[in-house]
């Protein structure tokens, strides 16, 4: 497979996963912004910090203004991580590899692109239809995942797409977790009620699972266990890295280029740092340090992957 094709497939799915994570965090932020008691302490601040490059002063102005925050995150072209910009980039990558993806996958991303560019969307986001609009795009995103899974052939293209998907998912989970634990200064013993963690768990589609699987009252530890090490939670660090490891191994086996063995070793060290870790180790070494390490290593892996397989200079 040409490096240009592999690069586009990898980033196509990274952008789609980023868009999906962004939608879920925006929905949670929007719903909980109407909680007058603010029991969860939820504002638009996490979304604005993760998906914009705004200075602190501007975030402070936007974080309690639903319409302004939603517009900046959803439609503002000056925001390089707005939903509209991300979907546009995803479509551009998909358009360049139409012969590598199915007609159904192309039609779905194309439909999302035209939907985000429809007239009157700004007014909908500023009015009572905002939550309906967000939900409609989440529905599109869910459909995209299902269509991709049911129509794409399991070849090299599928491997690159899913390597991008789970790389991005792991980064998002690490970012979300870092943002919410930062409010506690990463102190696991600063016990918070489940209401505090509800917003984070909802943003990662793990609230219902958490209520079913974690019955004791050690909420800080339970949340970290689920988001970092739960093998059955599809957005945990462990699960995301495990799936990415599978697709990277398949890529290296089918296309053993110079540097691929070293890339596998580098990734293996990161994977092992999550696979063989536990809460006690993380607490001893420091949660903030651990999450920063995971993000740093994953970003470095992505750069190395681009250099080795996509011919980046």
C-alpha cells in the first residue's frame, strides 16, 4: 500500500474518533450546564481546554455561555479542533482514498459533512434545538462506526484505519481523565461522590457500566480503575492500547519496512506500562505523571509511525 494511502486512512479514522469523543463531551457539558446546583462542577471548561487553543482568559468568558461555547466548539473555523473542521479534514482524507473504502463509508462521511454545512445550524445550536442537533450528529457517528465495521474488508486499509481510531481514543481518554482529576490535584484520597464523576463517565459512555460493575464507595479509585485498566471497557487506556497493538502487529507483519521492529518495541514499552500497571503503582508514582507519560509516549509513537510508514521527513 502506498504511504499516502496509508496516511490518509490512518488520519481519516483518527479524525472520526476525535469527532465522536468531542460530541459526547459536548452533550454532557450541555446537559449538565443546566444543573443549577452544579453538583458535578461541570461547565464548558473541559471541552474548551481540550478542543481549543484559547487562552485562559477567553475560556473563562466562554465556559458559562452555552450558545457561545457551543458555536466555538461546533462551527468556528478559526478553531482548528472545531467539529466542523475535524469533519472537513476527515472527508478530505476519505475523498483521497475512495477506492480503498466502501461506498457506504464514503456516503456516511459525506452526509455528515453536508449536515454540518447546512444553513441555519448556528441558529439551532443557539436555541432549544441544540441538544437535538448534537444527538443527531452522535447518531451519524454511531452509524459511521457500524457501517465501517460491517462493510470494510479486513485488509491493510482496515488495519491503518483502526490503528488511527484506537490511538486517538486512548489519547482522548487520557485527556479527559487528566482534566477531571486535575480538579482534585490528582489526589485519589480526596474522595468525591459519584455525582462528581458522572460527567466524565457520561462523556466516555461508561456511566451505566460503572453503576453495574462498581458497587463500593471508593469512587475515585473505581473511576480510575475503569478508565485506565478495565479490560472490558472499550474506552479504557488498556483496551485502546490492546486493540492498537493488534493492528500495529498486523501492519508490521504484512509490511516489514526498515524501522518497523523498533517501532513495535517502542510501542510495546508503552503498552506494557498500562497492561502490567495497577492503581497502587500509579498512586505511588503519581497519577499526573503517569497520564502525561501515556500521552507523551503515544504522541511520539504517532510521529515515529508517520516517519517510518508515511514517509514524513
